[in-house]
């Protein structure tokens, strides 16, 4: 064995030695080859060096020759220009080969000419900048030899003569600047060939002639400066083809057709702004191309072609105004950018729009202060900056806008007081400052605005009284002062506003009576005085407002009766008088008002035996009727929905009698109905139809009888159905489960019987379900666990039986009441997962077992009632964490031991613990626990004795356990080896952590004695069943096939699986809960994995499609991890022998778990082969290759 183990090491050593020797030979060969190549190539390298040096010398000689032609002083400025290596000279850059690429002598003060500069000697020059010197003479035509030149800047010199046409050959030019010289003659046509040119500046020269049309070919040109020359003729149309042009200056020439220049300048400003907007916004302005903006969308021009109107309202633009040069629009009259998503500040240079008449930037997201420079726009008639995020004060400078007719700064965040200068705007017609944070009082100066028609100062923080001067604004039609902090009386002078149509003073602190003078407002259509502190009676004079449509004087302290004069309000559509102190009867004159749409008379002391006005009139326009909280004792009006338009009918908390109006049955327009808290009678099954728009129906606390109709299930928008405390009987229609939007279902305190329909489990939006105090029987539907949004579940006071179901997904529950039923078995441990639970009542049932420790996790629990059951054992120690309890009742059970030593338990009444087996603890009325008895002097001694006894008992008990386990293992191995047949017939039974016999019975009951409908898989040794235990735990039970006396295969598989799974604990190996060996059955109890087997998924096209590569890789990783653990990490390696897709199980998260260890082998340390071949027939598992 030793030689075998050393031989591979020797072979590796020989191989390494051979490789090293070979590497030395190769390196020697490469070195020799390199030397040879080097010796061969050296003549060429020597030749290249000669050429390089010659080029450098040639460029140096050209520059030195030019230097000597300059004035003496200029030569001294270039004192570093010596030798033959120009790359080291000042202001010269070279490329990697040593050739000159950049020559920059800008502002060196050089004097001389370019005559002696041989451009031909500079073949690689990219940039030539001789600007701001005193160079003179002409520009030589041999400049065309600079074929790679990208930048040519000879500006600010004294060059004369013509611009060489040969410059047109410099096709790499991007920038040419010959400005501020003394050039003469024409602009060469040849320059049209410079297709890469982006900037051309010939300004401030003496150029003559026309602008060449060939410049229109320069499609990349962004800047064209030809100003301050002597150019003549018209501006060529071809310049309109320069789509990239942003800057065009042609001023100070002798050109005709300046209109085009102005157009182009405006176009460039707009295009520049366009490019600053978000990409999508730019695409919305796709027509904005070229240089003729008069043809662009939403732009108007005057006869001269200058832009006058720019209207992009509602275009959905995103961006800022930062890049919009307002100075480019000298003739703009109207700028409307409203209802977009523009942001940032409003630039102060907006003041350059000197002719602007309309400025509308409303409905955007502008921030910052309102620019005071707007005060310079003296031609403004309309300014609208509403619905933005403007802050700061209203600028005083706006007082200069004497032509202003409309000012709207509403819906911003402006602060400070309303400025007094607004009184100077004598032409102002509309003033909107509502919805800001303005404070102070309403300034007297506003009384000078005699032309004002609309004044809206609502939703601010204004204080003081309503000024009397408002009565002088005779043209006022709209006055909105609501939602402020105004106080005092409603001034009588408001009765002088003869033109007013809308008067809204609601939600202030106004006191006193409603002035009778308001009856003079003959054109009034809307009067809102609600939410004040007005008192007194309703003036009869309000009945003279013949055009009144909306009247709301609700939520005040108004007393008296409803005036009979209200019968004259023939156009009245909405009348809200609720939440006052009105009394008396409902006026009969109201029956004349046929136009009424909304009537709210709630929370009065109104009473009448019959709603005569409803019976006398059809009210065909009625959409809303609110008469709740009164003392009406009559029947509900039968014709309430005769017009078929009624949407809201609110008549709750009265004393109405009789039946539901028949007109409601077919009133399909209904959206909300509340008739609760009356004395209505009648058959509920016949009173209501199908309502497609209904969202809320409440009929509780009446005397309705009959059965609920299946029609409620067809109300597809119904969100709330409350019909508690009536005499409804019959069964609950399963069709209610079709009301898919239902959120609240309350049917408490009726006589409904039968089973609770499982269809209610489909109501995925259900929040509250109250079916308590009825006669329901049967089990709580199992699919209630799917109600994941459920917050309140009350099924108390019925005759429900069975066990408490798994409500695992109802994690939002804060009330669970199942009290006073016939529920049996255990309290499910899953209830401990309901972290929001505040009220838990399971009292008065037949629940057994111990209280689950998990209930101690209910940290928000306030009310706990488990009384009147058969619970036994100790109160869980985890209850020490329930510190928020305010009510506890554990009475009438079989509990024993100490109560938690916490405030909620110690301060509870003795009634909370009465009639238990042996509770003790620190609570009034309970006996003290035994360990607390004894005199203080003996406490320490007692503790020591107790500790010693417990320690000794623990040691003895531990010895017994070790001896018992050792004996049991040896005995079991001997019996299995010598006589395996007999093991199966012993009455041996074990389920870990459970009472075995009880769990066995639960399994038999849960699977209905292993009915095949619970089967989830079949294998070579047995069948696997799914068992839903009463505790709420779901397990998989593997029942082995029946075996004969002479067959031991199943028994071997059974014992092998137990031995294997008791040896291992791994997240990717299925967990064994317990086992059972019984004359009737061999059972293994596992954790249940809801994902099923890998084989099932791969053989199902739909499941396989969802089983993507990420999930597949995770499954493989999990199986590999399990195998690695079994092979390498167990004390004795375990070989599975049957890894196949059917033995890989998945949970809901696609985590893989290896199962079926019936063929597994536990290897001893010296095992090297097997004599039998095991596993699935026709399949060899990878584990078989382990040896």
C-alpha cells in the first residue's frame, strides 16, 4: 500500500523535471531567435531614425526661418526656439513620432508676417492659433498644405487682402476664425466644401459682396458670425438648411431681408431650448426643425416673420426654462406653457419680453420666488402662475402692472400678507390668491378695485373680519373666502352685491345670525355658510333667491324651523341643512321643488308622521337623500327612486316603520344605502334586486325577515353588506362568494342556519366577517385560511363543530372570536403567528390539550379568553411576554401550576382563574405556589437542599437513559439480525414529541383510515398520504405495503430508513417526525413538502415552464449539498442508493429535499464493496458509483 501511494509522487517529480528542462530549451531558442531578428532588423531601424530626425529638423528649420523674419522683440519672445528639436520649444506640442501637431502663440505680442512661414514643412499640424498678435500682410495660399488642420485661429491681428480660396481644401477644419482683421474682398465660394466645419467667424473685417449660398452646405455648422463687415445683398435661403445652427450674427452689414435673420435668431433660441428638454419632450416638438419657426406647430408670427405667440399648453413637456433665451423674442406677445411638467426657477431675464401681454406658466412644477423683474413687463394683461410650487412673498414691483386684468397666483406656497399695492391695479377684473399660506387681514385697498368680478382668497390663514368695503364691489360675481380663520359677523353690506352668483364663506369662525339682507342677492346660485358658529333661525328672505341652486348651511348652531318660503326655490338642486338644531315638521311647500337632486336633513329633531312632500311630488331628479338622525316616524317615501337616478339613500337612525319602498327594488343607480336603526319590517328576500353600482348596504337593527337572496352575489361592486340584528332565517346563499369586491360582511344576531358556505373563502378582499349569534352548524370552512386580508373574524354563539381550522394565511387578524360553539381538539399553534392579534376569544367550547407556547408570541394581544374548555397543563411560560393584556379569562379549565408573574396576571380578578385544577401565584384569591412557602430564614437553606436533590436526581436519571438506550440499540440489532419477521408484530410505537397513541388515532382520522383520496405518491415499498392533523400541522405519512411472514423486504426498508434519518440533520434532507411499528401498519411520519416531487414537475409541461434555470440550479445545489453531507460529514458515511427525480421533493420555495432512504446503506469505516444491487428498477443512482 505504501509503494502504491509513493509511485504517483515519483511520477509527478519526473514530469516536473522534464517540463523544466524543455522550458529552458524553448527560452534559449526564443532568445537566439530574438537576437537574430534584432540583428536583421537593425539596418531598417537605423534608417527610420534617420528619417525621423530629418523630419524634426525640417520642421525646426521652417519655424526658425519664420522666427528670424519677425521683429527683433518678437524673436526675443521666442528665445527657447533654438536647436533642432521643436518638441521642446515653448507653445509647441508633438505627436509620438516627434512631428509638430499644435502651434499656439495666442497673445504673444508678435509683429511680422506669415510670408516666411513654410506651411508645407508642417504636414501633421492639427491646430494653428496665432490670435491676438500684431501680425500683418496677407495669408499665403500655401496654407492649403496644412491638410490635417482642424483649428485655424488668426483672429485679432492686422491681416489684409483676400481670404485665400485655397482654405476650402482644408477639409478637416472644424473651426476657422479670421475675425477682427482687415480682410477685404469676397467670401470664397470654396468654403462650402468644409463639411466638418462647426464654427465660422469672419466678423469685424472689411468683407464685401454677398453671403455665398454655398455656406448652406455646412450642415454641421453651429456658429456663423459675419457681423461688422460690408456685406450686401439678401440673406440666402440656403442658410435655412443649417439645421444645427444655434448662433447666427449678421448684424452691421448692408444686407437686405433682415427678416430672415430675425427668424433664424428666434429659431436658434427655440431649438436650443428644445434640445435641453427631456428626450420624449423633444419628440413632441418634431416639427421644430430648420430656421423658419413661423411654420412650426403652436407658433404664430407677425407680418414681418417675428414670433408673437408661443402656445404649448398641455404638451406634457419636461425640463426647465434655463436654456430659453427670452432676449431673442423682442416681439413676443403671448407665452403659454401651462399644464406641463416644467420645473426649476423662472429666470429673471423674462423681463426682456417687453411686449408680452399674456404670461401663463400655470400647472407646472416651478419653484423659487416670483421674479420681481416681472414688474417691468408693463404691457401684461394676464399673468397666471397658479398650481406650481412658488414660495416667498408677492413682489411689490408688480404694482407697476397697471394694464393687468387677471392675476392668478393660486395653489402655491406663497407667504406673507396680501400686498396693498394690488389696490393700484385699477383694471384688475380677476384676483385669485386662494390655496396659499397668506396671513393677516384682507387689506382695505382691495375696495378700490371697482372692476373686480372674481375675488378668491380661500384656503389661506387670513384673520380678522369680513370687510364692509366688499359691499362696494358692485361688479363682483364670485366671492370665495372659505377655509380661513375669519371671525365676527357676516356683514350686512354683502347684501349690496347685486351681481354676485357665488358666495362661499364656509369653514371659518363666523358668528351671529345669517343676515336677512342676503335675500337681496337676486342672482345668487350658490350660498355656502357651513362649518361656522352661526346661530339664530334661517331668514325667510332666503326664499326669495329664485335662482338658488346650491344651499349649504350645515354644521352650525342654527335653530328654529325650515322656512316655508323654501318652497319658492324652484331651481334648488342641493340643500344641506344637517347638523344644526332645527326642529318642527318637514314643510309641505317643499313638494313644489321638483328639481331637487340632493337633500341632507340629518341630525335634527325634525319629526312628522308622514313625508307629505315626497308623496306629493315625483322628485324625478333626486340623486341623494340624507335624512338620518332625526325622529321621523312615518313610512319611507315609496317614490324615492321614481326618477331612476337615486344614488345615495341615507335614512338611518330614525323611527321609520313599514316596508322597504318598492321603487328601490329596481333602482339600479344606487351606490350607497343606509336604513339601519329603524323599525322597518318585510321580507328581505323580496325587497332588493341587483345593483351593479352599489358599494355599501346597511340594514342592521330593523325587523326584516325571510331569507337572503342570491342576488347579492351579483352586485359586483358591493364592498360592505351589513344586515345584523334582524330576524333573517334560512341558509346563507353560497352565491355571496361571487361578490368579488366584498370587504365587510356583517350578519350577526339573526337566525341563519346550516353550514357556512365555503364559497366565502373566495372573497380575497374580505376584511371583516361577522356571522356571530346565528344558528350555523358544521365545521368552519377549511379555505378560510386563504382570506389573507382578513382582520376580524367573529363566528361566536353558533353551533359549529369539528376542530379550529388552519388559518395560516390570515396574518392580518386582530380579532378572532370563536366562542360559545362546539369546537373540539387542540388550539392550533399557527394562531401564534398572528402578530397583529388584539382580541382572542375561544371560550365556551370543548377544546383540550395544553395551551400552545406560541400564543406567547402575540405581543399586541389585549383580550384573551380561553375559559370554559377542557385545557390542561401549565400556563405557558411564554405568557410572561404578554404585557399588553387588559382582560384575561382562563377560568373553568384544568390548568395547574403558577400563573405568570406579570402585571396583567397579578392584577386580574380571581374570576379569571376560577375552577381550575391547581393554579397558584401572586394574584388576589389564588393560593401561593409551594416553592414560596416558608420563613425567610429557611429560604437559602431550602434552595441549597432543593438544588442538591435535583442535581442527584438528574445524574441518576441520565445514567438510566444512557443504559436504556444502549441496551435498546443492542437488543434491537440482535432481534433484527436474528429474527426480523417478529419486529413487525410487536406493539412498538413512537412519535417523537407526541403522545404516540393519540397521534396514531389522529393520522387514522385525518386520512379516513388511509383512504386513497389522500394519496400523494406511490413507491416500491409503500404509499405516501397527506394528513392534516387537528393541531394544524400537515405531515406526510408513508404506509408500507402489507407483508407476509416470509417477506422481509419492506421491513428492511422500514428499519433502514429509520436508521438513516435518525443519524442525519440537514436542510436538504427530508425531516422524519416519527415512526410506528404495529400489527396493522408500518408507518413513517415526515414533514410535508407541498411542491411535490421533481419527477412530477418535469413531467408536467405547465409546471416545467415555470421551473426556470435559476430554480433548477438551486435544486441541483441542494441535492449535491445533501449528498456531500451524507458521504463526508456523517459519523458513518450514508449511501442513498436511489437518487432519482421521484425521490427529490420540493417545498413551496423550490428548495430541494432528498427522501426515501429505504435502500440507503450506512457504511462502516472499512467497507469497500457490496454484494447486492439496490434501487429503482432500470435506474442506477449516482450514489452507486461511490465505491
